[in-house]
C-alpha cells in the first residue's frame, strides 16, 4: 500500500435516522456508522458527511440529548469515541460542523440541515475552514419561495499533511433536487441532474473552488443529486475539468447513469454521490466502495445512501523555474 496515499470517505448519513425512514434520529445508527468507519483499514484521513442535524425536534425526539445543547454531531462523536475505546484505541478525529438551514415554527426547531467533516489529526493539520460562514450556493428559481427552500452550502477546509507539509483542499457539498418549476423538469424522463437550478449550483460550486484552491490540489465530494451522464455531471467533468474518482479507477462507466447506485428509495436505485478532484490529485482506488444494496458492505442498511471510499495521492509539485 502506497505510504503517501490519503484516504477519504463521503457519506450521506440521512440524519442518522434511517431506521425510522428519516423521521427521527436514533442512537443505533450512530453506533453502527461509528463502528463501520472505525473498522476501515487504513483509517480515513478525512470523513465528509451530508445531512447532519444541528439540534431539533427531529434529532432529539427519540434520542434525547445527554446534556443541554448537545448537537447531533457531538452525539455521534461520543459514539465514535466509545467505539475506539472499546477497541483499545485512541480516537484520532476532530469534528467540524457546517450549518446550512434552520426550520422553525415559533421557537420550536423542527429540523436543521448541515454538513460535517472529521479530520484525522494524526495525519493532517487543519489550516483554515469556513465553519462560521459556509458558502451558500443555493439557486432560487422561484424568488417567492426563497425563505422556504432548503439552503445548500459548500463546506471548505484547507489541510496540511503532517508527513511532508503538503497542503490540499477539501470541499463538501449537497446540491438541491431538480426544481419542478422549470419547463425542463417536465420535458425530460430522467430528471436528477437535469435541473436548471442544479446546474447553477454546480457553477457556483466550481467558482468557489477556483477562488480558494487556486493552484493547489483539491477534492470535492458530496451528494450531488445527479447521476453520471447527467448535465450536471457532464458540466463538472467537462467544462469544469474535474476528475471523477470512480471513473478514474475504472469502477464506473461515466456514460451510464444507473450502473452503480449509491442511493435507494423504495425500488428506485440512483447514482447521486460523487468524489471529484483537480489541481494535482491522482486517484488510486475505491476499495470498499460498494453499490447500494450490496449485502457484503459493512455500511449496508445504515442510510439510504452508501459511502464512497477512495485513496488518492498528491502529485509532485511542478518544479520552480529559475531564470
């Protein structure tokens, strides 16, 4: 195994409420997700999560907080710490939460949305992040519904590999579903990844990436609600010149939209989650990434998505031209 390789996981955990079909968070999925992540070998250097609550009626109605003000991410990290302790190992992760939206009725918080990143502090040092002000990328097709639409954000972090002080960027996001208020929505049979709002969000996303990554290596991950071969996917891998990890290692054919599902709803199977890169990242493998529904996956049944797990290396920096 390449000693300089880095490992990343991206996973839509559905508020840790899959047992109750997303209606409420329970302690069981937190424990099982923590256990599954802890048994990955090697441990991931970065774990990016989507659909993580802050604190709300939905996140607390079944699993009561152990202390006032405890967030869902804090509750999950308690399970992670317990898991490592039972294995006789020190827990290496520092957790960061990026809040996106807050739905309230009066003073009652119904549910909140957000992203999270777990950083392995043994291998990486956090240089900077946008926890306090995640980048808003939501495209509001109908301005009258602007306050009711779920906000979409991009979480960003610049990290430095301790072994050689190489810096790279991680971007974590969750794009909107296609808007039904556009004519294009009703004109196409396959709607995911075809929404005009999704394409606008993808453009905002790549603009934000370019602004912060500049010439440094970067990885972009998350739930894009867009399958391979969709307009959003083609924009990201075409116009925006991003490299798809699964395509790079031969795990998928990027022209096929349904061959490798990463999410499921009832009998539907969809490929919605992706890992992309640019600026000098080479993908090595996607070992332990399994399609949705694969009974051999250690993550089977824990969410309506499966994680993407991949290793990559940072290419050697270009030599400095001396004149």
